[in-house]
C-alpha cells in the first residue's frame, strides 16, 4: 500500500529551522508495530499519524523508538498539513490523543495550540545529571521531565552533554533552561531515554516550561526560544490549567511511502 507523507518544519518561519516532523494521513489505523517501524525508518524525532474520527481526528505520535503521550511540534505539523496542504475549510481542529482532546486553531500565518499545563515542583540537583549535561545548574525542578535551570542563556547554549551518561543518570528527559537575552526564556531538550539525544524544538516541554517561567517572572504571556542548532520560536501563554503555544510551519517534502 502507498500512503501520502509530508515533512514539515515546525515552530519556525525559516527554511531548515525548527523541528522537522513527518505526517502520515490515514483512512484507518495501521498496526501499532507498523507505525513504529515507519517512524524508525523516517528517523525524525517524531512521525505523526492521523485518522478522521467524527468531527475531528485521532492523532498519534511516534519517535524512532516509542509512542509518546504528547508531542507539540508534530501536532503543529499535522495542523499545517490540514490547513495548508489539504486545504481544510475549518479554522479549528480537534485532535483526540493519549493526552485528551487538543484544540488547534488557525491564526493568520500562525498555528495556535491548546495543551495541558504540567505541574512543576522544586527538586534537588543531581550531580550526576549536572556532570552529564556538562554544566552547573543553579536549581532543579520536577515534572514529566527534569528541568535544570541555569543563570544565563550562554550557559545553556554552551552545554555539550554526554548522552550515554545522561541516559544512565536520569530516568526521564532533561530540559536545560535559563532566562533569555532577547526573549523571556530559552531551553534545550535532551531525551536519550526516548531515542532523541537532542530534540530541536519540543512543544510538550513547554507544557512544563511555561508554568515554571510564568511563576518565576510573574507574567502569563511569554516569548521563548529553543536554542538547538535549528532554533525554535514560540509565543506562549499560561491560561489557568492550559498552555497556549503559537508557531509557524513550513512544508519541506511531499511524497509517498510504500508499506508492503
């Protein structure tokens, strides 16, 4: 069988920036094992699969190694395909996912996503994690991820993690974050535990980052950069128990895959 596939760079307004995700529209779900193999073959940080269901869509995300509960950039990429490649007339999309219903709306050239806000609590610094990251954080916080907070953007940019050591030191992905020079905060995401040494731009990470920085900076509207080599641009807002993220997407590839 042949299936259409798109590759979209998410959270960027420039070519070869942001985070590339594959998007595969389906008429019906493939076997989970098959979707995992396709994601491994694509070897991108995420491959998204969606199926029309009722008035919305079922949506699932796979790294090259595992299916995940929530992925921001692949959700944005999926919405970009529906809005800009398949020309859906709707201005709001509803996705049913393992993290509940996600609502995504068109806002001019931007795509706005409504995601859950994660609880973030203070945690003790782990010297093994700091050593694996290659830098001395000033504070640590716990959520679905470990968040290690540094004093400056330059410190976060300068990190050169030992991913094998980080995999041994941590039971979950680690986010390095700091106040930004020209934005409210910056971050990098390291996830060898899910098969992604460094993710270029991570929407789900901002479900924890936005509540953290909203509290630290005492503001609800936040601008963010994920300072990987590709760089990601996000406008964020904390709205009660929800995190709103806005970004752009660019189509890089349109094609077909063959599954025998």
